[in-house]
């Protein structure tokens, strides 16, 4: 097997502001795994607040090349051999392997896994932090059935009020670890009054005790995102949250994401399948798992101005899963 990679810089359609920072482009990495005339594709979504960098991803891929071996059917063995390190790079490798797998068998991954694409939940679309007027204008312009509102600033309630004033859409909020316990406790009843469906990562990512404390007092379901980065981490959140946010780049790929989904369900927790700012390549890979999840937040390609790939598509908020073999993704 021959592994190669190259930088993949994605320009955002508009600057994206969240509690972790502001971005106008993302510096992801495209991986290609060639074997027997076929090429598996993978994307490493580089998220600085998770400690990832493009240099770290490429260094990992160079280091991991020896672990790949020469039999791409043995995905489990290969993934077991991968060294510890960049989850974004591990995810890219897992995408390459499963893409090759599906291409060789001539079926999309959702079909190999026995999933029904019609069961994929509708996706939310994200509104980044801005002025109340700008966020309300965006809510009106998006005209989507589910909006995910980024919060985590000093004065969040007016932002949600302004959005609610212009839309009846289902609203979810994501504080991106931006609130203290006291702030969260004060905000949650007001957010419930505004019809918010659930709240994502209200507290600092390592404050699991705080989540447990807040959940006992919260009128709204709580979901953990930054607080969970592995399937095993799901178990530690029982009683602290109602659901977990699963992202391929965070968990290190399709196998670990699937483990997390299954474990969350076994522990009576819900799953929101989400993505980073990544192209149709990375988000299509996630979409193959969408029929297993209660909620979807797969809007990465909608935030990008120059998406290099074609694969999953949107019919409004409905996810149209790829029908081509493997990931079902091709370059434009
Ligand atoms: Mg989040």
C-alpha cells in the first residue's frame, strides 16, 4: 500500500466565530492510500483547540506508514497497529482504509454495515457567534428546520432571543466550554423558555463533576462534546450528560466513532453525529454512520467556499448519503 498526503486548505464562506477563536480558513490534510489500482481517500480535519496542527498530522502520517502493511482487508489489525498520536491523522487513515474496502466490494459503507440511509436524522446548520442582529439575520437567511447556535460569550441570552424572534426552527446551543457553572445554571431555564432543545458542552472540557452537578439542576438535556474524545470516555460521562457528540476527527476515525455510538446507546445516552470544519470528503465519511444516530450536525461543507469534493449532498436539511462504493466521494 502506498500512502501519500498533501495540504488541503479550505476557505470559509464567512468568518466562523466560536468560543475557542475565529477562523477564515482551515488547514486540513488530504491523505491517499493506493492499492491494486484503487485509491482510498481520507481527510484529517486539523482543529487547533484539540491540540492538532498540520505539521503534527503529516508527521504522524509519515510515522504510521510502516504500520500499514500490505493487506488492506485487515482493517482491524492495521488500526490496532497504529501508534498513539494525532486523532485527526488516525481518522484520515481509517477513512482511506474503509474507502478502499468499500471500493473493492463495490458498495457504499452504509450498505456494508446494513444501515438504512432513510433513517439518517435531519442535520442542523450552525450560526457562529456574532452580534444579535447578524445572528438573527443569518437565522432568517438559512431558513433551516434545525439551527445550532454557537454561544459561550459574556452575554448570550440576547443572542438566542434575537434568533428566536425571527424563527420557529428547532434551536440547539453550543457553549463550546465557555460557561462557568453559575453562568450555565442561570442561563438554562431561560434557554428552556425559548424552546431550546438541548445544550452542548456548557462547561470546561475537564469539568465532568460540574456536568454532573449541572445535569441534576438542568431543565434541558446536556450533551458532551469537548469532554469526550474516545469511546472509553463515554462511560465516564454516565450521569453527567444525556448525550455525547461524536466526531471522526476527535475520536480517531470510523471504528472508534462506531464504538462510541454503540457504547452510548448501551448506556442509554443519545448521540449527535457532528463534524469539524471539513470538506465533503470528511463529512461524507461521517454521514455513513448517521442512520445510527439520533441527531446530526453535519454542516461542514455548507461553511466552505471551495469544497474540492462531491459525495453526500443536502436536500434542505436532509442528508443524501453517497451511493458510490466506499465513502462514495470523488474530486470535483
Ligand atoms: Mg460542539
